[in-house]
C-alpha cells in the first residue's frame, strides 16, 4: 500500500525550505477492482488488477463513478476498424478525485475533482491540435480504447485533456456529461442553428439523446424527439422536449417523414443522429428541411448513410460528422451542468454488473444513462 501525502513547500526567513502537510492523505492500494477483457466479445472479468502509476504528464484518479457509453460496447465487441488495446479496461466517463500526479503536472493538485474523457491525450503540436481539433489528431490516445479507462477504481489520465470538475459536484450525475454531454453539445454547435429553429434528436431518450434534448432547450431551440418503446415519450417530455415521434407507430417510412415535417412545418432545421440505426440515419436526410444540416454522431457498426443525390442537391442539405468536443467544449458543457441547467437521468449499478448493462444496451432497453459505482 502506498500512502501519498501532498506537501506544500514554504521558505523561512533563513532561506531554508520547509514542508507542511496541508492537504489530504490518500492511501493508494497496489491492486484494485476492475472489469477487463482479453479478446473481443470474450468474457468480461470483474477481478483484482494492478493500480496504474501516473507518468510525468498524468494524474491518477480514484474513479468513483463511470458512465457506460455505447462506444464501450463497440470497443468490447471490436466493431470499429481501429486498433484496440488488448487486454483492455473500458470506460471513458469517469468522475473522481485526483490522488497522485506526475512531476510535470501543474494544472491539477491532489484532492481536486477530475474527469476522464474519451480523448485521453493528443500530440498538441500538429495542425489539427493547434486549431482546436485535438480529437482528430493522428496520435490521439483514447480512454477505454487505446488507454485503460474508467471501469476500474483507479485510472490515469493525461492532465492536459482531463476535465476539471467543480468542488461539490455530484460525481455520479456529472459522469455522463464527460462524454455524452460534451459530444451532443458539440454536435448541436456543429448544426449551426439559431434560437427558435427546430432541431430533431433521433434517439432522444437514450444516454446521449436525453442530454441533447436539454442542451438544445438551453440553447433556445425547439426540440422534436424520435424514439420508441415504453417510457421514452414520458422521459423526453420531462426533459423539456416539445414534440415526440414514436417510430414504432410509423411502419411506413414515408408516413414517418410526413409526420415529422408536419409537426415542424417543413422539417427540422437540424438533425442530431445519436441513434445506432442505419435506417434512421438515412431517413433523416429525407425529412430535414431544405438547407438544413444532418449531423452524424451515433456509430452503428459497418453502416452507410444514404442520401438521394437529386434531393440532396435540390434541397441543398448538409451532412456532416461530429466527433467529441475539445477542451473548450468540455469547459462549456460542464458549465451548463454546474449551473443546474442540465440533469443526467441516470441509474446507478455496481461495476460488477457491467455485463448486464451491455445486454440491456444491445436490446435497446435503456432509458437515459447507466452509471457504475466502482465500489460495488
């Protein structure tokens, strides 16, 4: 067991340096509980694993809670054409307390609250990083994908990209904002809409969608949501959504398009696709308003977005992808939460129950966001 004591340095009148124990004492174990897998689609092992040691540029976070994202499911199953670290501890929505830091870290101190994001680190010196597109860096390091993530009690994070969380914040509720919140906030910005215009959230009652509805409302937009299944409409309306379309009641896609365009008097000005349905994504190119923008966020495996070229040109629509936000987007998205404007509709379960959460996710039976408590 490693006992870490943060020391504050002071200088006496005689010039000699003294150290005083002014901050908290943390006991850091050598092993911890975590969920790890050794092959794609293989068993998810809840077991004792070593506690990592922070590199000079990293902080060590005692993760209290972690949101469970669809990306974590994709990483486990190996759905994407990107190399994954194996074995891997997944997770990239971790909220906790800084308990140690590397010698080069100056922006965090032990005892601070910090968050683990999807983007763990980037080179910070290429053209993309210099222009605020750190997530698109060719050398990006990704939490829960190329870097062991937050489905463990202690995890390391690059101090430059780690999120600063305000003291007193509810760590369980803020966890989903660290990926889902930042991602949808950035996507809404990418749609480039004006207050009073219509935005459609496809997949409005899921982990990303439930936050997208709230951010859109805060940004002055009228929100139409698409989803289906028990409790989805009620959740959407409780979050401030204006018009809900249940796709299970529209078997004919043309009928669905008419319903959406009638409700918005011509179609939404922007669409945020957070669903993982290829059909739903392609349908959004049909119901979006002329000169509107379709933003792709959800990443269904091996999917293609289809848009009729004639209609695409004549309607002058835009289709664009939106990845996770940068450091400024992170600060802004968390500020909405800190001011009480965004609430995370969450259900907390133990970290040991992660396999059950994945089963519910695959079955499309999740309302809001599941958050795992690393102590259970």
